[in-house]
C-alpha cells in the first residue's frame, strides 16, 4: 500500500506544487525545497531538502498534513530523522 499512498500524496500536491511519480518513486518540487519519495513493501520514505531551517519545518508540516489526509484510516506515524 505505500505505493498507493505515494501516488495519492503526489496527486494532492499536483494542483499547487509540481509533483511526479512512477511506480515506487516520486518527487515534489516546492519553491523552497523538494521531497523525494520511495515506496517499499512496508514503508513510504520521504527525503526532504530545504533552503533553511524555517523552510524545512514548513515542508515537514505541509507534507505531514497531506500524508495524514491520504492515510486517515491508518493514522500514520511520521518520524522525521535528520541526516548530515
């Protein structure tokens, strides 16, 4: 099911944010960063890169809200992990 959520997420972004997906991969381009999405058998992994801390927080908030809308039946657990 993660691939279905990836598709739904990209479709939700599409009206206001350029978003593309194919199979198990997707990408959304914001004015202040981008999000790369990958679906596996059990997980949807999101990699978010932004211009600054404020933009990163904004993207995490927006993406989290959209993901919760897509997965309202399952109530997703979103764990943001920083990498350097």
